[in-house]
């Protein structure tokens, strides 16, 4: 009852909307003022209590406007806590994550417990291109509305990484509730949504993921209103190859019967797998690699290659609506930009028949091989690009079908 002004949710969207409506000045609690001051062209005043507000309105005081230095905020961009140089071994998986980041492809990692799937996934945001100011603004708005923006932070400068537990409800994942709120997919906007132990998620929860993966947004409809939340994220998922976890491990014997493995794999529906371009096996790390004193390549160096490949794609799709990178390509774009020479065609045909790859793998292989070519600055997709992309379709092989 002392008139203290408390921190509020949504200060940034309030400032954005006020500017649109032609409002020149706004008063906010001091704790929320920095966030709103990011918006140019509007004066933000932050006060500790109502006494200060009344004094200001009566023109008895002349407080300073709140100023937020955007350059200073973005000086810490890309200062991620986790770096790829920390990871011992797993070079093939690091490469797959680089390809995924370069083309904005969704990725699924399959491997035994303790092979480093979660450790690798946490480092994926560190190799993605830096957030632009507009992207940072949009991401911050979502976090601000939900009240999960840290009080000391005016704007989000790192790509979000969200990792909900497999007991999450469908409303908590995609948004909803009696008073609709954004879900984890929106909190991961312009970042990474990581689903660990993928088959352990409830089937209905995984099914609701299909719309945001397709449309990069979530529509929540209620009798009185309909809300749309942005959800443009990269999906990274991880799973064991079987219930005990050791089906593909050469060092430990799998105790699961074939029907158990089939039932476990069947928990992930075909339509969801259709939206995941890369499946990569993550083997257990050998002692020799674990005990090595050498460090791997830094995230900063990998990110430079990813940014260069993304620039190529932005130029390629400049005349296309809602297609910004290879992961966004539909069948029409694949036919236009993923032409193969005779040798490449032969290699892909052989892979489809000999390895027993499914029909849905065809477009995925072409999209991923286009990204691999972009990473090498190659104008055309070459046989070696096709060959590497084929390796990223683990779940389409006969091994997983019996």
C-alpha cells in the first residue's frame, strides 16, 4: 500500500502499440522502462512509486527519460555459454548440425544414453546466424508478454533454446489455455526447440507440432477470440534407438525384442518424421576421444560458414514468398533448384533401391544436398553432396524397419 510500482509484463509490446497510435510519452514502473525504451520515437519515463508519477504530472519535477543503449546491448551478441569446442569427438554429428544450421533443417539425433545428444543440441544456437534487431524485437515481445523476460534484460540478443520435459501438455507446448498464452514453440521463435527422449512425449502432443512446423505460427481459437502466435523455430530432437537404448551400440548388448523396438519407433508418426530432414546416429564416444587434450573447432568458426551459406540462400529465394532457406523449400522449389547431373541421378536411384529408402526421403535428400553444396559454394549439386545427404536418413533404412 506504499504506492510502489511493480514490474509489469509486456512493456515492449505496449511501447510498440503506443507508438503506432501516435502516443509520444508513456509512464512505466522503473523496472520495466528499459525494455520499452528500446522503441525509437517514444519517450519512456520510469518511476519507482506513485508519488513520483504525481509529481511529474503536476510538473513539479523534471525526470530524465529512460535511455537504452542498443549498441551496448548487442555488443554481447553471440556470447553463448556453450561452445562446440567443448565437445570431444562426434565429428560426423557436428557436421550434421552444421548442415542443419546452414539450411534451417530440422534434425533428429539417435543414439545410446550418454553419447552426448543433449550436449550437442545445447550448442546448436551458437552456430546459427546472429539475431537481427527486428528478430530480437519480435522474440523479446513474446517473452515479455508471457512474463518470462529476465528483469535485468531489456532485449533478447541470443537465439532462444527451449527444452520442455516430455511430460509437457499440448497447451504448454504450442500455446492455449482458457486465457490463451504462447507456448514453448513460440518461446523458441527464431531459435531452437529441443525435444529430448522424443518417443516419450505423448502422441497428441507431438501431433500438434505439425501445424507450427508447417506454418511457422500457431493459431489458438476460442469462442470469443482467435489469437496468432509466431513460431518460426528449428526443431532438434533426440531419442534412444530402442527402449533400453543400446540397439546400435557395439559395446553393449540390446535387451529389447524386435516387437518392442517397433512399438517404440512407431510412437513417432510418419507425418512428423516428414518434417525432419536430417536423422543422424550419435555413437557412444570412445575413451581415446574422451581423454584427448585437443579441442574441437570453435562455434564462431562454424558460424561463419553457416552465415555464408544462408546468404547464398537469401539471394536464391529473394523472389519467393515465405521461402528464406533450403529447409523452407516445397516440391516446386526442389524441382527448380535441386537439379542433378546423370551421375547424381544414378547415385540417388541406387540409394533409393539398395538402402530401401522411403519415397519421403527423396525430397529431403535433395534439400539437404543443396545445403551441403551451398556450404562448399558449389553452384550445382555434385555426387559427393548427394552421397553425404543420403547418410542423414538413418530412420529410412531397412535396419529400422524390421
